[in-house]
């Protein structure tokens, strides 16, 4: 059951990351599109929330050097 939750959280992170990336690509060509910017911001916010939840349960997703 715990593995299912872990997989679900990771899939949400991937989906929000994909959405943010696609919005960023669109915004490269349409920088004044307020709807795309809003969707990008929402996807980043949601992804960061799920990343924090995932990392709180399972540890860091990425390795970052202390400095």
C-alpha cells in the first residue's frame, strides 16, 4: 500500500513537471499570454507542494551538494 502512495506522488510530480515545461515552451513564443503564465505558475506551485510531501515521506528526490 505504501508503494502505491509513493508511485502516485511521483506520477503527480511528473505530471506537474510536464505541464510546467510545456507552458514554459509555449511562453517562449507567447510571453504575454496571461493564461499560460497562470497555468505555469499553478503547475510549479502544485509540483513543489507534492515534492515537499514526497520528500517528507521518502527522502530527497535529487542530490544537492551542501555548500
